[in-house]
């Protein structure tokens, strides 16, 4: 049995309270990993083209107030 299969089996066996606690923990873990990836991408310049496009659209009047 793979690690993933073991995790799936364990999660499926959780009672309601344990599953809710697991879900809360897992969502926080996903958010943390996403934040770290965004920070890495921003620091490496991978997002620069998106910022440049947004600024160009703003300067060209292609945006609207929220």
C-alpha cells in the first residue's frame, strides 16, 4: 500500500469531529504552501510580466474602480 493509499484510508476512517479537525489543518497547510510558492515566484521574477501587464492596462485606462 502506498503512502497516499494509507492516508486516504486513514482519512476515510475519521469520525466527524476528527475529519473537521483534519480539514481545518489541511486547508491551513495548503494555504501555507501556496503562500510560500507565491513568495518564491515573486522573488524569482516569474510574476513580473503580470505586474507589468496590470500597470500597462491601468495606464491605458483599461481598468475600473472596485
